[in-house]
C-alpha cells in the first residue's frame, strides 16, 4: 500500500533514533507475523491479545502498528468472519491504535500516533465499507467495537470519514438502525451520529429521512426526560445538530410531531425540584433547542422570517411561556445557567411578535393572594440578583419587549409614579406591593444613601429601553419630580437632574465594604450616559430640561477632558453634548446651540472634542460590536464546566480589563453603536453649519455713521455705501474662515494639533491656498472650453473648405462645357468654308448662326456664373469670419489656407498651354 510506505517514512523520521522504539517495532512485527502466518488458532488469538495490550499502552507500538498492522487486521475482518474471537480482537486492537495513550508524556513537536493511524485508515474507502458491514453481525461485541472504532475515526479525521460514509450505499441507514439495538449499542450509535451531524448537511438530510425525530424523542421518553442521564444529552445534541440553521427540518418537526414532546422535557418533576449537574445540562440543552426555533435560519434572508414567526406563535400556543417563566423567574432555586437560558428564550420569544408581547404583559405569577405581573417579577430579578449574567439575561427581556413596541413602552411608562417620602429608603424586600413604575423609580433612587449605584444603573438600563425611539414616553418621564433625600436640601427636582447627579457620583462610587469599586464603576457611568443619550435623542424638551441646570454642561465638558475617565465615557459624554447642539431649539442667549458650540471651543477646543469620537470609534468595544450571535452548541466536551457556571462568568468579569468587561458589551450593543455613529455625523454637520452661519446679533451703530452737519444727502449715502461694502467684505472673509476651520476640524478630527486653533495666520494661509486652488480650477475649465470651441471652429472650417472645393469643381465642369462648345463652333466654321469653296449649294449665313449660338451660350454661362459668384461671396464672408476667430485663438490662417486651389490653378494653366 502506498499510504503504508509513506507512513513508514514518517515513523522512521520521527522515531528512527529511539532504541526502545526499535524494540517495540520488532515485537509488533513478530506478533503480526504470528497472526498472519500462524498455524494454531490458539496461538494466533494469543498473539492478537498481546498485540492489543502493547498497542494500548505504548505510543511507539501504535506507530509501528500503523506502519505494518492495518493490512493484517483488515484481512482478518474480511476473510475470517466465522472466527468471532479473532474479529473481536482485531476490532479492539484497531480501537486501541486510534485512541491516545493517556499516561504517555508527549512533547510539543511529537507526532500523535492516534491521529496518523486514523488518517491512514479513513482514507481507505473499502475499510469503511468493511466496518459498516460488520454492524449487521449478530455478535454483540463485534457491533460494539465497530461503533467505537468508527467514533474514534470520526473524532480524529471527521471530514474523511464523512465523505467515505456518503459514498457507501445505506451507510448512514445502517447507523440509524443501530438506534433500535440494545441499550449499549444504541448509546454508542447515538454518540457517533452526534459527531457525524455537526457539520455535514448531506448526512443531516439522510438522518432526518431515516426517521431521526421519532427515534430521538422515543429514546428521551424512555430515559425519563430531563431527569435522564447523558443519553438524553446526546439525543438533544443530535436534535440540535439537525435543527440548527435548517428551516426545512424545523418546519418538518413542527408540522409532523409538533412541539408537545419537546415542551414535555421542560416540565419539572418531583416535589423537591432537585437539580443535579446532568439535569441542568439536559434542561439547558432543551432550552437551546427551543432557542433554535426562535432564531430560525440566521443564514437566510432576514426579511423571510415567516417560519420563525410561525415557530414563535405555535410555541406560545403550546404554553411554552409558562414553562419558561417557571424555570427563569419562579424557580429561584434552579441553577443560574437554567434561569439565564430561560430568560433569554423569553426575550427571543416576544421580540417583534405583538401577540407574544401581549401574552407576556398579561401573565401573572404566584398564587392567590400573592400574585403579580410577570414583568414586575423580572424587574425584581434585575434589581436584586447578585449574578451579572442573570441581570443581563433579564435585561434582554425588557429590551426585546420594548423593541418596536410603542404601546408597551407607553404602558410601562404610565406606571412611573413616585412613592411617598417614607418609601424612598425602604429596602428592596418591601417592593412586593409596588407597581412596575414605582419599583423602577425605587430602584433608581435606592442606592443614593450608601453610595452604591449598582441598583441605580440596572434600573437605568431598563428605563433606557422604555424611552428608546418614543418621544411620548420621553416627555412623560420628564414630568416626574423626585423628593429631595432630606427636606433641608430643597424641593423636588426632575428625574433627569437626579440621574445627572448620580452620573457625577459614579466616578467616586464606593462598594459596601468601603473600598473603591473597580468593576462597578466601569459600567455604571456608561449605562447612565447611554440612558441620557437615548433620552435627549430627537426630543427638544429633554434637551431644554437638561440645560435648565447650567452645571450639567460644565460637568460634561470636564468629564470629556478628565484623564481618569475611560474612552467609552468620554465618547458618550461628547455625544450627549452634541445632542444639546443638534436638538436645541432654545433662543435664550447662553443656552442656544451657538452658545454651546462656542463654550466647547473655548473650554475644550473643537479638535479635542471631535477627538473623543475618533478614539471611541477606534476602541475595541466599537470595532467588535456585532449582532448577538447564538450561543455555542452544548456538547459533552463543553458540558463538563456546567457545574461551575454560576461562578465562572463572575470571576472572568472581575479579571477582565476595562474595555473587555461583559457589561460594556451589553451597553454598546450593535444597535447602539450604529446609532452613535449616525449621531456623530449629524453633530459634525451641525457644528459646521453653526460656524458657517453664526447667529444674528443686534449691532451697535458706530458714531461715525451719523450724518455730519453740512453733509449733503448724496455724500452721506455714498459714505454709507462704502462703509457697508467694507463690512460685507469683512463678514464674508470671517464666514469663509469659520467654514474652512469647522470643515477641517470635522474631517480631520484629532489629526491636527490643538495649537492650530490659536494661530490665525494658519487660517489666512489656508484661505489663500483655497482661493488659488479655485482660480486654478477655473483656469482649467476655461482652457477646456476654449479647446472645445477651437475644435468646433476647425470642424466648420473644414466643412467650408470642402464646399469651396466642390464649387470650384462645378466651375471647372462649366468651363470644360464652354470649351467644347467653342470647338464645335470651330468645326462648323471649317465645314462652312468647305461648302463655300464648292459653290453649288446656297450657304446660310454662318456668321449669324455663330453669333446667335455664341449669345445663347454666353447667357447661360453668365446666369450660372452669377449664381456661383453669389455662393462664393457668401462662403468668402464666412471664411473671413472664421479666419478672424482663428486669429483670436492664435492660429496661423495663411498656413491653414495654404494649398487650397493650387491644384486647380495648375490644371487651368496646363489647358491654356495646350490650346496655345
């Protein structure tokens, strides 16, 4: 075999200098010789047993077996089917050759024998066909070891085995038949199918065609649903492989079997609701299955989501929302992994689905008399949970509920009613009887006393979803006034002003143990800034409320220049200031858009201001912001970490650097990043517009403009005109300089040093360069116009030259006709003379005839010549005009007309010579 010879070369290069390897090679070779050439059956079986043992324990023996043993083993499997013990031994030896040696020490550059052996065996199509044929053998262990061997092959060389199985008739069907075999065989076949269907779509189609859905749910039911063992996990993994990004398979399952079997797995059984690790994995797996139906085929056209909407509708009709609320909201003893996955499924279930949103809004949880709306319970999770992952999952429910749902946003905003002063500092445990809005406002103001703004920023995130793209809700929330923490600190203040105060307090936020908070302060300010940016967007009244307190703008300008603030905080603060410019309709001096831009220029500088946008756009958070991707498939390899799910994310979040914190990824999601990018473009454009067209102010008329005594009205008017012309020129110069400066700042951002702002000479030079550039462009345009006109005139001149040549040719033809007539006349004269000399016949008066003929010819010639001369006169005038224009363009007219008519002149001269 060619592959064997290549394999021997690899083994020789890698292990050729190892003396122990040489011993193993010789030992393996002797055992293979005994198996191939042995006479006694017992001796051959013993050799097979010894070979299996040494291959299972030695990497060198695995390499040696790969170089020499495959032909021997395949020969045994093919030709000795009747000797079951030898077939078992051969299969077990092959499994050992393809399985890594666990206790062996492996260097980084050392070849893995199991991978080489798998690659060698999988390339032989006949060997795969031979193994699949063994699945029909009656012996249990033959089928069992065959499935183990195929699984090992698929683990090490998945692509090769998948291609080989597809080329074998009924290859996949034979594996599907194993699902109806004894339990151990069934489990091995199930594991093999999960590996086969992860990537291969063709195999997925065949598996579904062979009745995979019915067999999967039959096994799950037999194993006890979510209470079952790892077999249920394998079944769900296989099911997810068949449904992931495959709309046709999803429709097939929905229309044939329905969702009842799937939803039944979610039902919690037993009175204690005990959650083992395997039960947690099974529940997360089935929740992952439901999520696949909710997401549909993400690789298809986003506009074609009919199947996805149908999945959502049918799932809610089958009461899946009740089970999700039980797992995610009511079962607080459930593992965090289960609760988070259930909450995310609720969010995906209601997003862009009006009926499902209404169903969620109408759900109530608990038992009489302690019942409350489901949205209230989810809000309580957001405000109380100690798990960051659970907060993010619950927050996604409100984000999905409020997405393109103005009625739902208005319904939630209508409940925002401040509580009495006595309830302001009440603990969270006393919020059971509060409405949704009261609980939210309570969370916004609860943490003010102890300086921990964690709960406040969580409530602010929910409020941002309620206000997004809803001007009515924004204006309604503007009317909310909060009582001062203590009566001595003054009267009520707007909610927006309180949030700005919390934004300022967040920079010095302390944790409950008195230490400076590290992770919390990273995302508290961004969340509060995001809320304010969403609030002020396209809402003039919100901008006016924000600017009612002068310190607000001052604080933001200080924040964007604060060296300790993060790039994200500076960029969002700049965006908030920019909104105060573009959505500002205030006419009062000091708070209008021009005054704000002027303040920015004086305190920070426009270059530094725009630089914050550039830094934020280049940050990792902005460049890596993408639409939410589906979670990675849960497999056996990833399920091992499920027991530590509650703690792993928290530890990772604590260890993350500022820019990699998961909470910042939630704040700067793809939608908000796109919104900020559009907002930045509007801000730059508006500032350029303001600088180019400053606000009009009442001018103070100088004293010298008053009419002097004794000055006539005419002189006074002339002096005013000169003054106005001078002022207009100065104003235009200033406007041009301002426009150039603003455009330069808007385009280059931070690429220009801030010192340029204080150098007026730079602006003058730039204006001069721009003026010269415009003049150069105008000169080029004029030159192109002249070139085009020159080409047009040359074309007309050529046309007229051709016409003149034609007329000269006609004149020549007329002259030839006249000459012919003269010759005929001369011939007649000679004939007359000859007749006269005969004297017999009376001769007519030849001279009279000649005179008459000459007169007629002359008349005709004169008429034609007159017509020709008129035409020539007209053409001559055109030629003279064209000559004058060519002279203006710098062309040499004589040179252009040189040679015209020379040929005709020469011809006429020749004819005259001939006549002479």
